[in-house]
C-alpha cells in the first residue's frame, strides 16, 4: 500500500536509535521500517554517544541510518557534533522532516535548521522533567521549544495524557495536536504468547533513569528473593541511574543475583517478555508506556504505576496498579500478589482491544504527512 503519490521521501531525527533501547528508539524504528515499504526514501538521523556503530547503515533494504557522535553526560542529554549533524541533515533532506523528543537536543536542533520542508514533531513529553540537569536545560531552552512548536506544521502526541500536558505547558500547540498511540506488533503472538514460567521471574525493561523507580523494584526483590531464592529479577536497559542501581544491589546483598542486560533486539526482548512471571513498570512519568503495551499484548501479567499515561492501562483493566506515591513497600505487595498466581493476572487482548498495531500507527501517521504536504 502506498502513501500519497506526491510523497517519496521522509527523514526522522531522534537522539538515539537501536541498538540503543527505549520507548522513543522503538517508536522511530517501528514507524521508519514500515514507512520504507510505502515511501521510496526513508532516512534516520541519530547520534551514537558511545561510539562503535556504523556512521551510515542500510537496514535490510529499508531505512538509511546516519549516525553522528554526541556528547552525552550520564547518557542523559545528547549534544551532537554540530558540523557533522548539519552535514548529515542536508544529506538526508526530504519532503517531510519528522523530529522526535522534546526532552533532548537533536530533534529540536534539526527543527530549527530545516528551512524548506514541512516539519512534524512528536515530543514524547512526559509531563515533567525528572533530573536537576534536565530542569536546568529545559528552563534555558523552554522559550526555544515554544518557538519550535510555533514553527512546526503538526504535533503528534502518543496519548491523551501527553496531549493534555503539552497543551498546559505550551498552549500554542493546541491547534496542531493529533493523538496517535504507540503500537505493538501483534504478529508476535503466535510465537511468543505468554505461558507461566517454571521459575518466578520479574522483568523491568527501559531506560535506567531515576523517575523509572527501578530502585524500588530492587528493594522489593530483596525480601522476595530471601523467601524464595529461585525467584529471578531481570533488568534490561542502560542509562544515568545504572551505577547507583548496581551499588544498591551490592548494598542489599543482591550482587550476582540480578541479571543485568544492557540491551536486547526485538526477538530477544519478546523471549524475555514471554518467559517472565510479571513485568513491572513503576515509572512516575510516561508519555505512553510502550514496554507495558508490549508485555500486555503478549498476555504477560503487568504492574504499572497508576500515574500519567500508564493509568490508561489500569483503567482498561489491562494492568495491576501501584497507586501514588510509589514506594518499595507498595511495589513489593503488588509483585507478591501477582507472583502468588500469575495466570490470574494475564491480560487477554488482541488488535482492537485498546492497543493499536504498528501498521495502524503508520497508516494514521501517513495521513498526517499527506495533509501536511497538501495544506
């Protein structure tokens, strides 16, 4: 199925892209890969803060990825090498520029550098800033974000919560907002449908940031593991809180008892979901909650903080809530409840049951591209 006959190229800009993991990374990857089957030329401009990845890479005859080095203190904010970034942005110039991430720099920078193409902006706005560095930087460039929102042609929010939060913070966005939820790949169900594992296994996946409350999962795991040493905790991800979390695990006597995985490609991630007793996502700020949606779509018992966009999963009866304020005691109580009988908390869901497929997301996004081009 093709997009508008007049559209043959699109560029995406994001701070990070797989093999780095996170909600925005997955979002851009899933959309760009599918869009490349509709549009002749799809480019992705991103950064490589650690180094070692190809500077130019073709993904399975699909999107072309351009990577530039960036300075990323504590893996939190990505300051791209501006000359290389500008050069690559010119090289992947397209009919539509789709920038991602209000909490980081590459997307907004690209938005100001672009002077010819219509711009679509997906902020992934969590409704709050969670680190001291983040609050400082956001206060400094907030006036620039206001100008960016005035400049862009359309804004796509991934939840009603994000749309409401963005309008409150930036009223000028009100008439530009479209809401398109994140999606999941329902074709995985055949191979990865959840079955209760033999060993109790708790899974967290995502960026290791303070607002994700991974420390509270670790504190809850200590008495659970003490009562049943067969219980496993798997933590997938990396980020600015990683060193502190490792230190906490040592202080609690859990060194060597937690499985730490820096990153996992899609097949491995699906295996981890389907072999877990419960996925826990006690984050205080989420624009959507993609990990929760992926786990729920496979039938994995899922626990979320009853806050921000994650509350939608609770309201829909798809996840078990941790009511605010989130504490390690509340996390412990909810995990123990689910581990006592995981099958009783397995959500049964398919396409059309409140979570979109990525194909649906791409179709809706294409419609916005077309209307933007034809405006």
